DNA sequence: ATAATCATGTAATCAGTTACATGATTTT
DNA sequence: AAAATCATGTAACTGATTACATGATTAT
C-alpha cells in the first residue's frame, strides 16, 4: 500500500498550471500567480523555482531543455505520477470545503472593540474597496474564468451586505 | 515622521485576543486559534510563543508574572502602543477587502481539466461537506460571533449554489 | 492513582518573502 | 540606444509546522 502523494495548495496549483499549458516554463507559472487577482501567492521566483525543483526530484514534473538560441529554457510537463497527484489534489472535496482565510471575516468578529463611528467608517471603506475591485478588469483570461470570478465577486458583495446590516445594527 | 507599525494577520489577531481577554496567557491565545472554525492557523505553541515574545520585544505586549502557586504564568496585556497598533490592523479596510485564500475557488477554476462525471462527484461531495460544517456547533462563544459566523456559512452556501450551477452547465 | 488539562517553551525542518544577480531577446 | 520582458536562479531572512520536553494542577 503506497502512501498518497500529499501536495500543498501552492504545489497543486503549480501542477495545474503546468498541465494547462505544457510545455511551459517556471517563469510563466510564476507570472500566472503574480497576475492572479488573489494577493495570497506572490509568484516570486524564490518560491516557484525551488518548488518546481523539489517536484522534479519527487518525479512529478519533467523538465526538458527547450533552448532555441542562447537563452536557457526548461520546458516543463507533468509525469504520469504528477498528473495523478494533481488530480487527487484538485478533487480533494474535503480540503476544498474548508473556509480558508478571509481578512474581512478575521476582522469582522472583533469590530465590537471599536466605536460605532469607527466601525461604520471601516465598513464604508471596505464597501468602496470591494466595489472598486469588482469593477477592475483583471485577468486577461478565458470567459470561463471570468464567469467564475464574477460569481466570487458577486457572492462577496452579497456577504458584505449581510455582514454590514448585522454589524451596524449592533448597539 | 514615525513609521506605522505593520502587523501580520496572525500578529493582529493575537493582539486582539489579548485585548479581548487580558489579563490572559499565551496558552489561552493559542487555544483560541486552535479552536477557531478556520483551519488556517494551527495555534501551535511553536507559532504563538515566539510571536508573543517578538511583540514583547517590540513593546506591544506586556507580560507580568501571574504565578499563584508553583506553576509559571505570564499574564499578558497590551501596551498603549500595542493597543494603537491593534486598532490600525483591525481597521485596515484595504487589507480587509482583499479576497484572501479560498481552497474551493482555487480548485473551481480548473475543473475543466477533469471529466464531467468527476466534476459532478466533486461538487456533490463539497456540498455535503459544507452542509455538515454549517450544521456543526462550533465555537462555544458569544451570540454575536455565532451570528457573524452564520452569515459566513450562509453566504458560502449561496456562493456554492451559484458556482455549482455555472460549472455543471459547462459542456 | 491516572488522565486530562494548564502552562511554559525549544529544536529541527520546511516553505515562503524580498532582494539581488545574470544575461538573452524583444519592443519602443 | 534604451527599456521592457523573458528566463534562470541564489541568499538572507522571516515565520510557521510538527514534534518534543517539562512540570503543575485539576478532574475522574
């Protein structure tokens, strides 16, 4: 009985990026994270290059020399093991159902520590930032991803509305 | 012109916990994180004790000897600087408005990589997990926090419904 | 008496951040 | 000609994880 290959979320997301656009480069994978609307992963070289090297060592990623001139390039693709591990990560419903990290939720539960005026000013500012973010044209990507992103932003606005009503009504 | 004191989210949340229940102990703060419904912070001793020590060094937290018998205890409270820093962190609307990390969103955008049957089975399992989590009595805490948590879970269910409809309709 | 909980911390390890460094190619 | 982008990586640092370690107090 072999152990399942456990991947962190960044590892899983990296394998998915490689699967999506192989042959691709570590640079391109890093750019995808840096350009994503989530500020959660920086997509820095210091994170992505070592991570891909580790996954090559584990036999999940294959790098072949793809230089066409003088410039070095390693063309990445998934091995069969890597593809399987990626699918296990992607379809992990239990992890997917977890509530993750939300910087607003983390703060909202503690707004009773400030004055009503401070709280209301905070909520106004958050609403404004959320509205701006929803308007901003992120991701020059597929209509499919745009549609999913739209559900995220719309749900976020709806949640904010409910939260706002609840918090303002607190004495 | 003095620099604003920048806090990580774990640092901010720790200061808030101390403010909420001072005098309190590092152990109690760690327990709060461990018991919270978010799996994001483990609340391990290895994270919390060094963090509080750092904040004592920075003059944000004060620890006074609170031993009443043989057992060591450090009673924690915020300094004036710590209280101010906590408020700046708590009322940081820009950071609060960020979308954070959501393990479902991270996966949802890539479900076109699997078969329709795999995708549908995944969505069924996620729905079940979300429903279970919403039913579970977490947080033996105030009605106020319960109410906020309820808005989180309800919004999550609504978002899932929209996402589910969108993804299943994809060919 | 034993087990659980309170309370403190450290050690080894892993993973991510910013910043730096190099050089090729492409765009303006 | 200069600036931007492609592409590779490393170094120093910070912070979080698991696991370990100790001992006091409280509950069963």
